[in-house]
C-alpha cells in the first residue's frame, strides 16, 4: 500500500520571558513543503524555564503524533522529521548529551517514550536541530500564547 502522505515536518518551540518566567510552547505539523494541518500553542504559567518550555513543546508534539499514527491507516505517513531550535533538547532526547538538570529528566523520558511508541509502530522519526531563524512560525505561536495570557 503506498503512503497516503509524503513525509511529515514538525516544528516545536518553547519560550520563557525572564527565564524562569512566564512561558509558552507551540508546535506545527504538516506535510513537508505545505502549510501545517495542525497547530497548537499553550501558555505554561509563571516560573517556567526556557528549557522546560522547549521540552513541553516537544512532548506535546510527539504525543500528538502518537495519537495521529494510532488513528491512521497502516503506512499512511512517510518519514517524520521533528525540528527544534533547542540543541539541548534534541541532543538529550537523542541520547547524545546527558540530562544533568533534575527538572529535565522526566520530560526527556516522556519524549523518549513517545518516540519509542512511534518507532514500534514502524514510523521513522528523526529529531533535528535547526537554527532559530528557521523556526519562526513556532516561535510566533509561542509569543502569541504569551501575549494572550500575560
């Protein structure tokens, strides 16, 4: 059965004003080269660090992908590339860097668990660091969530 969709592109971001401070996260999911079919933005509260917000955006995006894949026909999607401008989050989830801060261990494990589920279902998922300038749409959603909440 051929794939119904080409590869998926996911963009995640998190932002904190004053670090720690008011924070938000966001993600976008779409077919590569097209407008996203799913966007999400969420205010996370006060006294949240930038890294915590980045992890929350990643975890929410991966959880959405788990639900999407579970409710889709087998082989409905091609490869999935998850883009983040947080090199720390990408490298820690990929296992390249150690998670040294206690507050980031559980979010990292949550993301790894979502990836495990996706991969067990046959999805090829790659986490990729990108420069901040290439993540402007997710950043814009974070800032909208912050502006609306604060």
